[in-house]
């Protein structure tokens, strides 16, 4: 699974980072960075949750 973040939408709530700090990091400017190019299989359910619960819908799946 590959994901992307629309940093222009990100408001730095940090919910994704709190859930998966090995996948997401919110920088000092309050914008999310994705730390991996491919989400490991064990983390995929939690990444799905992060995408669904992002309050500003800044996280998305990339097409296969």
C-alpha cells in the first residue's frame, strides 16, 4: 500500500502521527510527512484508520 499527504490541507492535528509515528511525522511547521514509500502489511489497518479519521482529509491512497 502506498499513501500520500496533501500538505496544503494538513493542519497539524497529529492524529496520524500519534497512531503511527513510524509512518507519519508532523514537522515544526505543522505539516505531515510520510516516512515510508510502502506501508508494511502489519501497519495497513492502522493506516486505513488514519486516512479515514484525518479531520481535514489530507491523507489518501495512491493507486496501485
